[in-house]
């Protein structure tokens, strides 16, 4: 039986994209959208919303539309960008300094990128110790800082005649924080804003401002921000979709592809050593131990979630998992992720897999930003709110209900995402059972 499709409001008018942290990832994202809008040869490679298809019904029906033709997503022509940064320079200047895109490509986009300047950021070196900002808001309380962000958002919406907004955190990794009393309820959190509680970080202030205005929020870093009870309460109160955290790009992307394959064939694991060379601003931030711990917690959680050592103790109970991140300035944004994987086969015989992934961090993250803002806008228009676990596909540490464990297997995540889209449109969910072809 096919369920009734969900009522989804059409994406009329302009969609504002709010970005805390107009650095390498954000400017690569924005420059890419401008290139796709103006240059015929520019392709949104890596974007599920733009290039992905979805199967509907039986295989014999041969219904495989593009996702963007199946669900009503905002048009790329309707996206308007704004954001905050600790440096007062245009998106063009930041993109040029970041060194992700080639100078000749940036030159063609310069007139558009030079029009986008950041607003003063909410920032404190208490939470990101390796960066110093000269374009930072000043206020007596964190509550006032939140109100300043809300003011920026209202002015941006009015100036650009925007119908809807989405916020996506592209800022740096903050220091490691554990959930505390101030995070436990919305009332406690708002009191903490007034009292400048040190457990309320900059990213939490952005999340609070967004959710207070009914704006969907995605967290692209491993910070504790929207994944606290106070924010879940606020999201529920204002009926806002949220998701996070930490974009799944280089080395962890490979882990969530390789590990499910090993588990599916019941191949054992003795050890997985991972190291990274990263030379951009993110690498500099992660050279600080307190920020590195935040990232390590995110990267280390993946394998246990996929391999389930409690269910397969003979195969995965005692493997050694080591992750290191090394700041190496000559690498720039061209990150190298190197993995040595010691596996175990039939009768306990050892084997190895070695991976050297020469990736480009911001190039891999940009299409994730696009998909997340478009899917969050869709979720909002479909009346969905709270944690959007179906968007786990994009994150290293997927946010999920406290009552369940996060799903890290990228293939299960993709199935969940596409089945959610089918569910919204009243199509049958795909199980891949396939018995109907042989009865």
C-alpha cells in the first residue's frame, strides 16, 4: 500500500544561505555555485541533489528521475549568500588566499565574489586558540551577541527580499566541550547566555540565533553546538530541522566505504592506523590539542559504529585504531590521508590494505554544503523538525535520537536518505528484496 504523500510547500522566492565562517570551505562552495550558474562547463560533481537519481517502484518500471526533478528543491539561481568571519575581506580575497581554486577560475568569478563581504563574527580565542580575529563583535553578554546575530539576519533577509533561510556552520573546530548543566534545558541555556557561561561556545550562540528565528541549522564541524538538549528543545518548540556534525570528506569518507565491505565479508581487523597531512587554516586550528581532541572524538567513533565489535567479538573486539592529524603548511588545502589496515582472513592469516588518498578537503566539502542547505530547506517546507537523521550521509558523527546509536555505514545512510524522499512523495520504499521478479 502506497502512503499519501506529504504536503510540501513549493520553494517560492529566494533562499538565503547563512554561513558562520567564510573560509576555504565556504568560499569554495560559493564560488562553485557562481561558476555553475554562469559557466556551461562547470558541473556540480559530488552533489546528490544536482546529479543523483532515485529509483521509483520496480526495476522493470525503469523510473529513475533526477532527485532535483523528483522533490521540489530550491533552484541554484535562487540562492543568496551571506555570512560572518573574523577577517574583514571579500569572498574573492579569502578564496584567493585559500588556494583551493586556480587563479584563472577565480578571475572569472571575481566580480561576483567581491560583492560578498562578511559581517563581524561572534568569536573568542577561548574556543579556537590558534586563530586571531580583527573583525569580531563586542558585547557585555553572550545574550547580546545572539541578538546581534539576529539583527544581521533580519537585515540580510530584508535587503535581499528573501523568503526563507538556512544556516550552515563552516567555521573552525572549537575546543572539546562536554555537555553540562547549562546545556540541559533551554531555560538554563538562556540564563547561561546572560551570565556568559564558559560552556557556551561561539557555535552554540549561532545555533541559538538560528533556531530562535525558525531557521534550519547544520553543523559542519565536530563542535558541541546543536547536539545538546537545550537546542533540541528549541528546535522542537519552533519546529526547526537540525542536523550534524562534522562534514564527511576525506579519510573518514574512505573508512565508511571500506569498513562496511570488510564487515559484509566477515573479514577480521587487527588494526587501522590513519594519519593526515593538512596545511590549511583547519590544519592550523587542529594543531592545538584541545581542538584536535574534538576532531579525534569524531573520527574515532566511526569504526565501532560500523563493525559492531559487541556482535562480532572474534573479528573486531580488540583491533587497534589510531588517528593522527599533522599540520603541514606546504600541503595547503590538498590534504593527504594515509591508512594502513591490518586485516585477518581464513584461519587467521594476516593481510594488509594501504590507502593513500590525495584529496582536496574543500572540493569534497563544497557539494555537501549545497546538498545540506537544499535538503534542510525541503525538510522545513515539508513540516519536518528536530533531528534529521536521514541526512547522516553527510557527517562523520551523525546526530540521532538519544535512544538509538548513530548509523555510520555510508550505504545504509544513502538508503535511508533516498527512502525518506520516497516516503515524502508517497512512493513505495525500496527494500531490494526482489522476490516479485521470480515468483
